[in-house]
C-alpha cells in the first residue's frame, strides 16, 4: 500500500463475495445492478487513463536525462579550457616579474652586505679604541669611567663572537679578558688595602674609588663580587668572633641578648659609614645579618654540645624566645632576598602553620581550645610562611629540645597529680540539674596546657621533637582517663540477701537496695560528658598535630588508642547507670516471681512490684536525662542498654511465676502492658517537653515486651486439645526450643505425665528444619511481619481493655 485509502478494493484481505454481498444485501437491491455496473466500468476507464498518462510521461524521462548529461559535459570542457588559459597566463606573468626584479635583488644583497660591513667596521673601531681606553683607565684607577666603558666593550665584543677565527679579533678579545682579570685583581687588592683581614684596626674606609670599584665588579665575573662581599663581611664580623669566644662569659645562653644587641649596633654603624659605598642591589646589610646568623648558629651549637649538662629548660626557653624575637626583627627589617643566593646557605623553612588550636600566638596562655565546626568543615589551605628567617638561628636548639620534652613530661605528671588531689579535696561536682552534667574543669585545664606546649614546640621544631611531645600527650591522656575519670567512677555494691517479699514491696517508702545517690549519679554523668569532650578534642588534636608536623612524620602521629580509652570510659559510665537502675528493679522482679499467682482471685490495678519498678525509673531517668542533656546520643544508648538488660530479665522472672491461674495470667498481662507503656515513655518520662522516643529504642521495647505478652497469652490458652495448644504456641511465640515450651508447661502447672505427652507432641509438630540448618533445638520460625506484629498488639490491647 503506497497511499492510505478507505476504498474496500484497496484492502489486502479483499474478498469479492463479501464485497458483492455488501453492494446487494437484499433481493430488492438487485434492481440497481445496472447502475452499479456502470459506475464500476467508469472507474475502470479512469484508472486506465491514469495509467496510460503515467506510462507516457515516463517515456520522455530517459531522453531528458541524456540531454542534461551532454550539456553538463560540454560545460565541464569549457571550464577546463578556461582554467588552462589562466594557468598559462600566470606562468608568463611570473616569468616576467622574475626578469624585472633580477637586478633589484642584486642591489638589495649589495646594500645589505655594505651595511653589515660598515656596522662591523664601526664596532671594530669602537672595540679597538675601547680596549685601549680601558687599559689606560685601569692603570689610572678611573673606576667610574671604567664601569660604563667596560659594559659597552663587552656588549660590542658579543657582535664579534662569529669572527673569532680572525687573528686580530681574537687578539682584541684576549686583551679584553686580560683587562677584566687585571681589574678584578686590582679591585680586590684595593679592598684588601682598605679593609685588611689581619689586624684589629681598620686602616681604610669608604671612598669614591671603592664605590666606583663596586660598580665595575657588577660587570666583571660574579666571583669577584662574591669575593668582595665575603671578605668585607668576614672582616666586619671578626670582632664578634673575638668578643663571643667559647671561653667568654658572654658566650653562654643566659647572655644571648648581648649577641643580638651587638649585631644591631654593627648594622647601624655599617649604614652610617658604608651604606653608600656598596650598590643598593647588593643588600649588604641583610647579607651581614644573615652571615651573623649562620656564625651564631654554629657557635651556639658548639658551645651547647660542650656544656650540654648545664642546659636547663628555663634557660633554653629564654634563649629560644630571644632568638625567635631576633628572627622576627630580621623579618620586619629585611625581605630575605639573599637567602636564595648561592653565597648564603638557605635555612630550612618549616611547613605552613594551619593549627586552629593557635588562635593567637601572642594571646594569653589560658585561652581555651575552641574549634568551630564551620572551620573543621572547610578545606585547609596552607599559608606561606610569614617569616623567611624562621629557624635560621633557632635550628641549633633542636638537638637539645629533649630538655624541654622532659620538662613537659614532669610538669604534666605534676598537673595530673594536682587534678587527683583537687578532686579528693573538693569532692565530686555539685549536682546542678539546670546546667546538666558539667565537664570537669580539670579537662579544660589539661587541653589548655596542651595548647601551650604545642605552640611552644611548633615554634621550635616541627620534626622529631613534635613526635616526642605527641608521645607525652598520649601518655597523660591515658593517665587522665584512668586516674581522673575511671578512677573516680562510683563502685557498685551488691545488695544484701534474705529480703522478704514484704520488704521488697515497701521500697517506695524507703529503699533497701544499695543505690547510687543523686551526687553519685551526677558524678557518673559528669565523667561521661568529660570523656565525650576529651574524645572529640583528642580527635581534633590528632588532626592539628598532623597539620603541624613535617609531612614525612605524619604517619607516626596516631591517637586512636587514646580515643578508644575515652570510649571505654563512656561505655563503663553508661553500664554503671544501667546496672544501678537494673539492680534497683531486681527486688521488685523477685517479688513478682515469689507471689502466689495461682491464688489470685480477681484482676485489679497494676501490682505493687510494677509500681516499685516505675518509681525507680521515675527517680533515676529524669536525673540522668537532665545531666546528659548535652550528650543526647549517650542518653539514647543508656535507654537502649537498659531495655536490653531489663526486658530479658523480666521474661526470665516471668518464667519463675508458676503455677499461674487464668486470673493470675490476666493480672500479669495487665502488669506487662503497664511496664511496656512505661518503657516506651522512658526517654521522656517526667519531662515537661514530650519528645518522641528514638525508633531504634522503640523497636527493642516493642519486640521484647510483645514476647512477654505472647508468653502470657499462651499460658492463658487452654491445653485441651493438646494439638491446638501446641500449634497456638508455635504460632504465637515462634520458638522451637523445648526448654521454653517446658517452662510454659510449668507455668500452667501441668503434671509431669501431661508434660511428657505434650513435649512428644511438640517435637512432632515442629516445622521441618531448612536444609543445612543448625541444631533443631536452636531453630526459630521466621520473624513476624510488622503488620502481623501490629495486629497481635491490637488484639492484646483489646483483651486487656475487656478485662479492665
């Protein structure tokens, strides 16, 4: 089908019989048969005409195509002829231009060669005259004129590098080199005469001749300039080496100020006397200061090695402080441009300082370590060191920093002992419900001291001493965790035995179980909060130490062990709180298991043991919640651990309640539901602000207490017929353990003979274990879906409401 058509004749499944039947559906319609035949014949004639027209039209197409092809071929031939004509004319034009410009090219070459010859002759004349003048001026020491002339001669001589094969040019080049060598030796001799290296008295001084000689030295070999600088600085510092010899009193660290005062006077003296003699770009003042630093570092290193036993921490810190102050003075005065010069050894520059512990190096030492969350989220960008002179002298103290590290070890040991003594003297922190569990103040003091140590050590070195200091930090973090935190956790005491049911049920009037006091609960919460603070701050401390230390030593800094220690303290604190509340509830559960449940005659309000449990929960939980207000996640952990401890214990005591009558089981079911409601409300019990309990906690409570309710529901069910009872047990509890089924039978008070037949039936009715499964005794059915569990809970609530 080429074109869409509604005509039945065009359909692929055209059926002539159906088509005729459609045209003549009845006998009466046959009367129009002639008219229909005429229409079809007319249609056939039109189709024949259309086909004939199309065929004739296609007859002329081939002839038209051949005619168009012939015309295209003729046009291509004409175009090809025109292109050939243009190419021939272009070749003729090119040949004509070459003939015209042949003479012009010769003239251009001649002009260029003539210009080069004239320029070269002028340069040669200038070179020859310049060499003669240079030799004459050198003999007369006219350095001012020599400086400009020598530079010009050197520049002109560069044009003759390609003509060195000509003897006369080579001779002029050798004369220039000889003049340069003579100038260098002559200038060095002049400086030696003006500033003799031997003798204590300076016979010469600044002069215009020497100033011009320095300008000449700029043009000469750089070694001449370096030799002048080296001799002048050595002569300038010769007095320093004599005054501060190793055997002089002023050479020791306690008088290190005098060294820096001396060089400051010398720099002022140099500026007044010789400031104009040397060119500004030589930076002679900075060079003198840098050389002084290197000499001082070598001298101090030598004397400290000799008198290492006399170095005390206060003396060492005094010397380091004065030295770093002097390095800061140099950074303000000079740019440090000579530190990269080959004549001076470049000092080791410490890595960039990005330590957020250091808010302000010049601030008070008691500033607390505050690291904003927004700062920790941002990527750290290394900063360029502000002081290029950092460590140029103070590096010599690094081998002796063990004195500082040992001192910090001793100081931190004394600090921990003082913390222990203060805690014993002042006692635990006073409970303050409004503020919540406060972090122990000794914790902040410890990290403030850590900050001070880090600031001092990072100013001195970022190498091995920082690793040694980190080891000290680790040692006293562990000591703080054990001595201050774990060491002050209250000790648990076992409750006295032989308690009667009556005394157990009177706990709401006066507790007879050894419980933590309000102060002890607040102390545990305070220690937990302190351990959490230490954990977070230790993690940040590790990050900042890694940023501070040399990149090659980063892998050696690891405070994971100390963070684990604080995590253990947190876990122990939560466990103590759970054990305390758990132990307080034990007598009530014991009372529950010792009640005569088969003698209960009617269902009343909740039992006294439930009231006792609720009373203990209302006493402890609000205190713990208020004191852990700042560490909400650990309060949630406490709730979860208590639920995981209390609910299995409650179920175990439930199994001890035997035998149980129908009414007794209903009373227990009511009590279980009351406990379930209290446990679900545990996180916000006694609080004015009602907050939804965490889903993880709610799931544990619902799962555990629903099991307890199902146990009681099974106990309430009649044991006749046995098959229905066993199937009901498997359906409700999904526990395939024969021990649990035995306990249920004991709770129902069945005789041993009945229990034996029940157990045999139970084993028969157990579902087949899955292939490759474990011991059948440990099998459990698939957990009920949330919809099934919710349905069971609703049925149970309806049952309790009905009983009430």
